[in-house]
C-alpha cells in the first residue's frame, strides 16, 4: 500500500514537533547531556534495588509477595534500558561497557530473548510493524484473538511458541513465498528458535513448570513431601522468587500493553500513524506500573526512535497534545475485540 500525501505530512509534523520538544527539554535540563552515565546510573540503581530487596527478604524484613512485586518494578526499568541499548543510546562507542550493560539487563530478566538476537527483530519491528513478519510483536501475542489461550501465553514466550508453532510456521512460509520474508530472515529465525532463549530462558521455564506442578500437587495433598522435594524447594524457591515470578508478572504487564497498543494485520506498511495507539485508560495503571508507563509513551518512540525512555516520560504531556491534534488514537479498546486490527470488521 502507498501512504497518502496527507498521512506523510502528518507524520512529518508529529515527528518535527516531538523532536522540538525533546530539544527544548535538553536545553532546559543540562544534566540530560550526560546520557551515557544516566543510563549506567539507572542500571546500577535497579540492580541495587533488586539485591537490597532480596537481602531484606532473606533477613525476614520483607515477605516474598512484596519481594516479587518490587523486583518486577526494577526489572521494568531494566527492560527500558535494554530497549535503549538496542538502539545504541548508551556507550555506543565503548563496546565493553555497552555489552556489559546488555548482559546485565538480560541476566536479571532471564526469561527474555538474548538481546543481541532481539536487536535484529526489533529493527525488523520498526520496518514492518503490524505485519505478519513483525516477529517481535507476534511473539508477544499481537494479532491474536482474545480468549483463554492468549491470556495463558501473554507472559510466557516458550508456551506461546509451542502452542502456536504450526500456525506461525504456516504464516512465515506463506510470507516467504510472497517475497516478504528474506532468506536472511529465515536463517535468523532458525537461530532465534534454537539459541535465543539459552542459556537462561529455556531451563528456567522448565524449572518453573516442574516447580508449579510439584507445588500444586503438594498443596492439594496429592503428593506427600519427601526429603528430595524439600531439598528441591529449598534450592528452587529463591530462583523462582527472584528471577522467574517477577519477570512473569512484568512480562504479562508489558506484553498485555504492547500487544494491544500495536495494531496488526490491516495497516499500511510504514504508516506510523496506524502502527500504535496511546493506551493509558485508568484501569491500565496496574499494568503500567510494571512496564514503566509503556502504554503512554511507546507511541512517541515510533516517531522519534533515538531518544531515551526517560525523555519520553518527560515529553509525554506535549506529545499527547500533538497526537490528539493529528488524530492518533487513544484507548481504542475496540481493537481488543478485533484481534488488534486498525479498521472495524
């Protein structure tokens, strides 16, 4: 599809006004010029927050429920940092620090895709947002009909892949035949499936599946605890409470917001006006808390990709004014019933 001249002008006006606001903020707040160190400081702060929460739980000053929620919040900041790192916004010219930061944000969010691999699919997402070959968003349930299956797989990348393997494979084969999915894309997808969730994600997912089954059987009295189960829980519980449950909660919140604020299937390729909506209705705030207000700010990123996440938060009020003037949709919950399509069916 060809983007209309009217939409092209709207995109240019929005982009120019958002960039102008970012430039104004940089002029007003001089500390923003230390972008590398702001990113590094936020990462260190988040890691300290996770370690401190873990220590407080270990000494009995914090219960496990609060521990899980606290770590989920800190991990939401680490996710935003990973996204910025993928766009080369911190220490791009100092590869050691850049890669160290990438590894750190991955280590504390180990259920996610290897960030060096994710980089390929995130760039692909910007090029083909809302299309069948938008592997990143399709992977987090964008374009699926809402029901029990989508609810089940929203936080779980492994389960989502296994339960949709046949259909997703058929879609990709068709797109490859249509010339929309290159040989390079195919090879990258194969390596992603084989290695993208290693060495952390796959083992931790299956540890969690075994843990939840064993815990449920014990809880309902269908399995009598033994010495080996006690030892298993003693070893696995810290891993589950520190690395698995916080990230499942964070991923559910993030994937719910991102998969529903992105449109799918019937939009013009490359038309940024149709790629996203602003999703910030009052009832989304429990989700926004664990994805750092993603629903309010991510649309800004589609127009201006080279600004860090905290600057999007600072420019949000002005950005929303511009969006409303230019007709960007807000809280289009109709798309929830329509498998995230842009146009009514």
